[in-house]
């Protein structure tokens, strides 16, 4: 009789992040299945890393996790023998560079609605992050070639594609955006289960909105079962059912939402639902990033649809609150046990621990939202070399996305356009080819002028020069 595998070695890159590191660390350490694992925390911010490492030791002792915990500012010192490398990193100060991604195109006449995963700002975002993302993967090729790369960094499609295309490392992109689909459907169908919905409820991706958003999203997860497919931050509901009874709720959802539900509730999502026949899942904040008609200064769609920018100050406040929480737990002021329920701190959980357990111990885990290569045509009418978002099963055999039916052609074409653009952006980011970078800028649906594209690109390359070594 063969013995079970030894506990895994897990490396967290970006562990010093108050927004990501605290939740990821607590989720892994509280898992009974991962007792005895080796946990290596890595961050270039040494004081932040020291805080998180001390907190990890405290959680490890309190929860009797039996883990071996180390901290390092050098990833190459801890990658050897890793089974899983969990990555949530950013190049440049997160809110500062994101705001610049929005401001620079605005100087040249393009008002992006969000500027993270789509629009000219997302190109700069990719250019900054991809060299680091690839450097991590190449270090893994040297020190832990069989490890899984769990990528949580945006733009998720592009960075996950870069690892898949340019390295031999197994990569899986993870995102929690489907929660927004659950929250919207739960709000529209709330009376079916007596779900409390706050007055004026919306699902804008904003740190200050999370306390209102999370209870409705959790209720949605409790009562609904959604199958969605497409691409990250641009997926579409293919099937929605009552989790308890199996009843098909799509007819009721369509009737309620398109038949007179609050006109101010995610109006862009409603318009796309009505036009293309399927409900988009990400909410207006991210949906708008992939559409060509959200930047026209004549029609001012940001006013028509009530599109709101990311609250960079809100993100900074959230970061400060998370640091205060970490310090409070470390000092003993806040009980450690409170971290067993991360939702109460508005921390959105990724199923990282469950995925690691499923691969390492062959658990046959169903996951609703995976970003994987479209190998074998998981979505038949999207490119086979692209990164698509589908549900899947995770086990000792690895990650298997589930085959989905073809998307309606209008939706598929919107996805194909984004995937073609992403492919070119990734190639430009990986090679530092300025000509390709200009071509990518011109393919972006928000750009309609060659001189404007050239001016934005030049401004990006100058403003972010310290973060763009590939373009030197």
C-alpha cells in the first residue's frame, strides 16, 4: 500500500501585501489538509515581509498547523523544491501607476472607463508586469520545473498567456470576478429567498462598496449555481439554476431584469444582456473595459451608464485598514480566530488552498472559474492558443477545463477581438518591440487615431521608463 505524498511546499510571492498576503496566508495555514506543509513567504518590501512572517508564525502556532515557515526577499533562495508558487505582485506603486494609466491617455483625449484590463492603460499595465511575471516563471524552470504557477495578477489573460507561451511552466489564472455575477443575479431574484438588498445596491468594483456587496454575493453563492464562460472579466452566463432544486432560473432572471428592474442597476450590463441574449458576469466596472463604445466624448457613455472609475483613494484606505488588522492580530488586540472568517474583513477569498489540496492529494475539485489555455477547444469558437475562462475539475491529473458550448457569435467576436489584441500586447511586452507596441495600441477598441496612439505610447514609455527595461 503506497503512502500519501508528503505535504507540499508552497511559495507566496507578494506575501508582504496587506490586501493579498494576509488573506492568502490565513487561508493556507487554517487548512487541515495542508498541515505540515512548507510555506515560504517572499516580498521585496522587507518590513512588510517581517510583519507577515511574524503573523504567519503566530497563526501556525495558534492553529497547530505544523508548518515550516520562512520569509525571504529573494525568491531564488526559496523556489527550490516548490510544488506551488502563488503570485500576486505589482511593478510600481499599485494605485499610483494605475491612476497614471488613466491620466496619460486622458491627456491625449481618451477617457477610459476603468483602465486595468482593457483600454490603453491596460497595455501599460501589461508592459510593466510581464517582465517580472516571466522572470518568476524562468526561475521556476531552473529551481522547480514541475511546480504549478498560480497567477492572480492582472491583466490576467495577458500575463497568464505570457507564462504559457514563453515558458514550460504549468500556469493557472485565478480570479473571483464571478462573484459579481452571483451578486447581480441574487439582487434581481432576491425575493425568492428573502435576500436583504441594500437600497441603491450596485456592484461597482470599489473598496468602499465591499461591505454592501459581499453579503449579497454570499447569498447568491448559497442559493444559485452559475455556469459561465468567456474570457476573464468578460464572461457570460450560460446556465443559472436554483442550487437547491435545480430549477432553470434564466427565464425568470431575463423577465425580471429586462422587464423593469431598477433602471439604475448596472445599466450597461442590462443593455448588453438585452442586446446579446446572455447575461455578462463582471458588472459594469469591468464589462466596460472591453467594449468599443464607452469612450465617445459626444455620447458620454460614462454618464449614460453611470460608469465609475476605480477609487484609488479607497484602495489606499483599504490597504491601511488591512495593515492595521495585521498589526492588531500580531499584538493580540484582535483574536487570531477572527481570521477563520475572512469575509467579515471584506477579504475576497480565492480557492488557492483548495486547488493546492486537490492537485496534491487528488481531490477531484470542481471550480467555477479557471483561466486556462483553450487547448482542445474548451470554447470551440475562440482561438485554441488563447487563455479562456471556464469551469473545471482539479485533481492529481492537473487542471482540466470543462468543454463549453460555442458562444453566440456576437459575443464570440467581442472575445476574439480582445484575445487577438492580448496576443499582440503580450508579444510586444515580452520582446520590447516598439513597432508591435504601436500596433497593439491601434488595435485597442478605445483608440481611433494613429497620432493619438503614437503619443500615448511615447508618453507611457517615458513616464514608466524605470519599469520598462525591455523597451530600452
